[in-house]
């Protein structure tokens, strides 16, 4: 299905979308530093959109992750890293699709409570979850010296979203649900495939253990077998329909 969509819509995808997101956030970061009231003009508030402020449907994607210069620079580095990695892994079309599905889902969810502001935070978190799933062993250096694999940071992010879902209001629940749904649309099939593969390997291991613990030769007289007495020799004699096993001590004359 994705291949069919790419053939039909691939020419409309935006190349280097990560750079566009970074450029927009840098622009509005500087604008908010110069005029803090600008922040209120770019958050997604559906009631304001219905009043004619339609630019909010787009510019909320450029809300800076932080207003602190150091944390903002770090956030932009992370976005650059994970965005380009996802685009390289998926290709431009699928990466665009992931971003815009999350974007339109966020817009739709925000209208559940149209007076409440919405941002791009949960969408950006879903991008991070995608990176953590595809590159689980990639390491970030927390505080520039503590190496942590991104899969653990992804687990913490997912746990945070679950905690937020429990604590937040209906609007927040809708936005978080969109983030998880976006991730699920792209990864649920692969997750199920991995789960089935692990289950199959586990069943094979259990079967191998059972076979290893089941004796192959059992003396029909004393019941000793090749597991309890590995040095013992066994022979078979014709019986009533099936061969009968005997150990060397009970072999018929």
C-alpha cells in the first residue's frame, strides 16, 4: 500500500523536511526571544483557527522545544540527528508521511477541546520513539559523559506518555493517543512479526529442551535409560509388533 501511495504522491513530498522543521523552529525561537507574546500567536488553538487565524494550523509545527538557548540547541541537534536518520532509513516519502500523519492527527485531536492550546510536543516525541525503535543500540551521552542506549530513553519516553495520559485532561489524552497511533501505524506489523518470531524461537528452545530430557533408549526390564546410564549399551529384540529395548544386563539369551 505504501508503495502505491509513493508512486501516486511521491512527487509531492518535501525533501530534507528535517531542515525545514529546524529552520522554522530557529526562526520562531529568535522571534519569541525578541517578543515573548509571539508564542501565543503560534500555538494551535482551534477556536482561534475558526476565527480566521488559520496560520496556526501550520506554524504550531515550528514551536521551539525550549526557550533556553542551551536546551534549544541540544533539541535541534537531536532533531537533526533523528530526523535525518529516519529519512535515510525510510526515504523521503515515508518520512514525510510519518510527519504529516502526526501533524494532521494532532490538528484533528485538538478540535476535541477547541479552546485548549496544542503544541508539537507529542508529535516530536513520536518521532523520537520511531528513532529509538529503529536504532535501539544508538548511544546518547547524557550530560556529555554518560552513555545511554536510545532504547532505554525510548522506554522512558513511552512511560512518560502513559503517565501523562493518565494524568491529563481529555484534550491531552487525544493528543497522546495520536502520537501512539502514529507510531503504531508504522510499526505495529513489524512488532507483531518480531513477537511471533521470538515466540517461535522460544517454542523451539522448549522443544529442544524436552527432547534433550527425553531418553531415547529405555530398558524394558529395569527401566534404566541412556540419560541415567550413558555408558550402558542397549539392544533391541523383535517383540509383538514393535522392537523391545534391553540393556546389556538384561539382554535375552
